[in-house]
């Protein structure tokens, strides 16, 4: 962190920066109806934890946030492409160097493929360093006549079905902050140390890539970029330093408002308030009520804000949300992350695109082809025969991305990026792809505790197919 960017802790009585509404504070959300918040029975322990969090250093800086917002504005104009990916939910136990490096590697590989095909600079955003809480459809879980609070992620409580484990524990917020800091520190050390150097893409190789049906095509892209890089450096008379590192940004769902408020700060020589827990907080479908506490909290932040939208999103409510979050219509401020499913995007997305366009609102369109395509299957053989399991079909994921490109082309708008739940591990959670995984393959390596993710090979294949689309002359 730059010591010149020291942050100050928030308080209700603090002076507002001119960039925030005068009727807003980091705690003004408390006056609004707010959902998906855990009930902490020990209010004194919660207050102590929040006090500690508000005094700790920020996880990201205002400089990074402002740079990212500018990059988003370029992506909205079709000048960059956003690759946004990572785990559906992080676990404290997965805060290991191997797991972090594997996620970084697959995102680097995908971005290399996208650079090759789109001829655009790639904005890399990870769903990591803070994705430790998840919304739940029910506050309670029942088993054999016993009801306990639902497991809301490692930031809130513990998965074991006991009263002690399921009671929300505020000290877990500190553990989540610590693991976010450790993850960010390791990623920055890798990137700054040359791990992401385009001169050495072999650093990113995952052990199983060489066995993939896509290995030959991927190696061809690597060789092509290497030849181009050597040619440019020959002309320049030396190494192009900008090719030795890349920018990585973080994101997580803005869910636990007590935690987010404690890490929201004013910054010297900067206007407004910054949520310094992440670069890009996003609001999910369950918390996107324009009159709710989450939108109220986000409206005063200087960060770019993601908003998930889907088949049930009403145009009037969406326009209200956008105007609330972005009254000055600032480019790069609001990202609309669309999640309809392959069978509904053709009906649902065009009406919202037209409503936003007709209203003259500046937004960044991103396709999330994962969440709308979740389904339950019952394998007929193998270890999980007869058991219901959540999965996603690769063909449906690809179909939603393809339709999103086509819809935006027809509407005269730009699809600025994709948002993927993925892992750098050799898991079997989604079916299809180059290896043709079937329902019966799911039991081989299904490790997600929440949603099914694309494995390293399916993720790389998706990037290649997007790359081919651009290479074949697509407008976007």
C-alpha cells in the first residue's frame, strides 16, 4: 500500500466528501429495509469486531478503484474486454498458495487467449479475496425436526449442523479480512515478481493442460503472441516492460453491510467514500431492491458497482436502481451483469437493453452465463447413482454467451465482458465441453460446496470460443 494513500475510519459524524450525496453516510443503510443480514446474538462482540475492522489497513486503494472505473468506461465503448471469474464461494480452508496460484493461472491463460482473439486489452477481475459469504433463500435449515440458522459462509458461521456452529460469530469477519489480505498479498507478490510476464507464459501452465484436447490450439496462440512480442521488441530495441506484469482486480458480492461499512473510508486528496474491502462490490438479485439497504449503501460509494439482473428484473425498477447509483451518469460506474439462462436470454435481455438505451443511461454490459443455467440431474450410474446434484451444461453456458453477443450487436450496444464461476482445478461439476463430461462423471471430482464451476479445461475452451468469435469478424 502507498503510505500517501492512508485511509481514515468512517463515522456517522464525519464530513462528507463532495463526491457523496449529502444525505448519505456509511450507516444510512440502517434506516432502510435490509435483507440477508445475520443476527448476531452478542451485540457487544459485534461492536468490538467492527471497531477493530475500522482501524485495520484497507485491502485495496482508491487509486486502483479509480483506474478500474476508467478501464470499465473503455470496455463499455468496446475498447477493452472484461474477464471476470473465480469461485462461487471461497472457503477459509482454500486460502493456500496452490489454490490461489491455480485460479490465477487459469485467468491468465484465458486472458491470453482473449487478447489473441479480440485484439483488446483485457480487464482481469477475480471473484476472490472476500467472497466468503453467500445469500440464502431461507434463514433457517431444518433436519429431522431440528431448525438451526442456515450456513451463510465462512465469514458468518460454520457448516456443522449444531447450534454452536450455526450461531453467527462476529470474530469470523476478522478471519475473513485476514484471509482476504493474505490472498491479495500473494497475488500481488506473484504479479509484481514476474509471474504474469508475457515473455514466460510457461509459468502459468497447469499440469493437466498438456493432456487436454485443446492443448495444441492453446500452444499455437502462445507461440503466435510470443512471435509478435519478439517482433515488437526487435523494433523497440529492448524489452517492453509493460508486458512483464498485468493488473488484477478483486470483487465480491456486497452482502454483509456491517463488514462493508467498517471498511468504507474517506481518502486524503480524493472526493467521496471508497469501499476499500474490494475494487468491485456487486449487488445480487436478492438484495437489489431500489429502496433496500444494499442499494442505499452503494449509492454513496465511489467504487464501480455491479448489479445482477435476470428474468424477473423489471425495467422500471432497473432504471430506478441505475439512476440511484449513478445520478451523474458517469461512464464506468454501473455494471449490469445479466444472468438469464440460455432459454430465457432471447426474451429477457433485449427489453432491458432497450429500456436502458432509451433512457440514455451509461452502463457496462457483462454476461454471466452460469447462474441462469443451473439445473438438477440424477446420475444413473457411478457413486452418485440416484442422487440429485446441481450442475450446468457447458453447451448452455456457451449458448448464453453467444446469444448475448448477438443481442447486443442487434441492439447497437456492446457486450463488454463475461462473468464466469470457474476453478483452476481438475473438477467435474459442469457437464459437456471438449471431453464430453456426462452426468455420471460428476461424482469423480465434485468439490464445490455451493454452485458448480467450470473446470480449467472448460474455462479455457470457453475463452477460445469467444476468441474465435472475435477472430471471425464479430463487431463486438
